[in-house]
């Protein structure tokens, strides 16, 4: 786990790091030779002995998972999806926040206190039953979700987002649905990922520093990032001494590991920007990111596998009528006329019921066939969109679609980001002070990854180099 440098855009953690062994861009082609050189009959046999070793495959795999953070676009869309899901949820429940999670909740603070003492759950709302404290925590969670969505100080905001999500949900665990469980888990996972390599304000700040370095200018001095971690230090110390981090061992260990790694990253970037400790921290951050991305993928597969196999055991799913019943419950019919039309067709109900089971059971087995996986992925996204529309569960559907996004093809995400950037530029092109020419300062959007390379700071050190382009998606993503 890596952490901010005081002098550049990467000060919010490892998500904005690229391998230091990025190849130079102005290398002559291998076949460039003097004109007086004769024919080279051995050219068709390039590097044949290099690929024949028995350990070549594992060595390449190890190099890949340690030298770069894989799936930059997938991790970015997961970050955006879950941050947007919880942000919209908090905004929708803003008028009802006191009844759901605050002092007016039927699940009183004393009852919540007894439950958290028993299950050792973490919630800063259990530190005091003050209304002012509840309002502060709710507002902080809302703001951290918005900042994480934009990718501003992503490492710090991911920690605050995790703390806010766990605190609010553990305050009243009976308020929510299956989507809350997914957000709960993903909020923890995002802390360990480098999810702001692209489509973030952190990436745009890194690109600006690269442009400044190309012009011979020093990077913009950053004070906000280190200041945020300095402010969080005393809070963490006080919470640890007062026993306010819950009864489990892993949560305090995670928070302290993140905070100490922040200090280590700052010190290494300041005093040993080109040394081996810097490389070691980068490798550890890449390993943490890639392992967490694999856990997210396994989590999604587990959700669908268990849901599908449990459905198979149900008699209503076996006879093809399971979908009929929720369509006729008042609680799950935001559009009664639409539900009546769909429920009146026995064939449609049977097709959707069986189709849901087939897609959920089959999806984990299709991951290594890219075409079939993409077809089922579209089917699952459409299924969750239908759940949001027909059953009135928009946040559950948003959470599941955000989790499904980890399997989206990189080419599609790059195309989607380019379209969003072009659309944003067109909307903002008429504003004063905006450049209309792509490629000039002011025209850089959130979807534009900065160029690879290192940027020198004012003290002779370097910031973390940036990953260029897609960074190479992993095999299951495409």
C-alpha cells in the first residue's frame, strides 16, 4: 500500500503509479540498418531461444502482476459506480436520515450499541448519540462519496468512504437490502486498489504535471494531500486508545497499515525517489491492487453462483412462476400497469424466470470465453436494469451493475470514455476560458490518462510515473 508524495498529483496513493521500467518512446526500430548492409537471411528467426524456457510463462506472469496495476479502466468504473450508488442513496434519504440511521430511528441507539458490542462491528456513530455528531458523519460520508466519484485525493477519500459506509450501515443493519451488502464489501476492497489511474481528477493533475515537465517547469506543489493524512493521524490514535474501532482485529490493522504506508510513501518520495525502497513500495502496491481485483471478480462470481444454485432448489423457480409473485406485490410495483402487463403473459414470466437462473448459474463458467462472457454480461446488466424499473430497487441494481463492470472489456470502456470526453468538451466548449482545440491545456478531460514518465519535483525527487493508456487489462476482462 503506497501513499502520497508532498509535491505532486500522486500524493493520494498507489492508484496513480506505473512501472518505472516504462520503455522509452523514441526507440529506433530493430530493422533500422545502414544502407550498405547486405541482406540478412537470419532475420526470420528472431529471439527463438528466449521463449523456450520452462519457466518463461510464470516469469512473465510474475512480471506482469508486479510491474503494473492491471485493469485500470475496470477498477475506475467500479470506483465510480459504487461511489455514485451510495451518493445517490444518501441524497435520496436526506429527508429521512434521522428516522433511518439517526436519533429518531426505531432501532434506538442503545439497541444498536448492544448489537455492535455483540457482533464487534465498527461504527463511529456508536461513539456518541449526539445529533450533531450524526449530522457530521452523514455529511462526511456524502462528501467522501462525491470526492471518490470524481477521483479527488482518491486514497484518502476511499478510506473516509469506507469508514462512512460501515458506520451508517452498522448503525441500523435492518435498513437496506442485498445491495447494501455489496456496497459494504466493495467499500473495503476499494481502499486496496489503485482505482484512480484513469477517469479521475488525480489522473488529470498528474497529466498536467507531465505537461509542465515537458515545458521545463516544476510540478505544482501539493500541500492538501499530506495535510489530510496528518489530520487523520490523531483521530486514528484517539480512536485506537478509546477502543472505538470495533472488536475485530483486522479493521484497526487495516487502518494503521494504510496510514503508516502513507508516511512511508511520503518519506521515500522525498528522500529516496530513485532508490530501491521506492521500487519495493510500488511492487507491493501493484500486488495489493491486482490481488484485490481478483477478489472482487471472485466475489461477483460467488454472488451469482450462490444466487443461481439456491434458485434451482426453489419450487417456484423450477416451475417457472417465481417472477409472477413479486410483480403482484404492492411493495415491489412502482409501475403497477407495467407489472400487470408483464405478469399477464405466462410465457414471458416463464422465459424471464428460467433465463435468470440460467444466466446466474452459467456466468462463472464462461469467464474464459470472452464472447460468451460478454453476452451473459449484457444479459445480467439488462436483468438488473429491469429489476430497478419493475421492482423499484434502483440502488440494488446500481450496486450489482457496478460490480459487473469489473468484467467489461477494456476496448469498450476506452471507447465509452472517449465518447464521454468528446461530449463533455462539446458541452463546455462555449464557456469562457475553455480551449476548443483538443490537446491544448484546458481540453484535457477525466477520461484522458496522462503520459508515462517521471516528473521532477522542486527538491530534485520524482513523482510516481503514470500509466499510459489502458495499462493492459487482465485476461478475464479483455
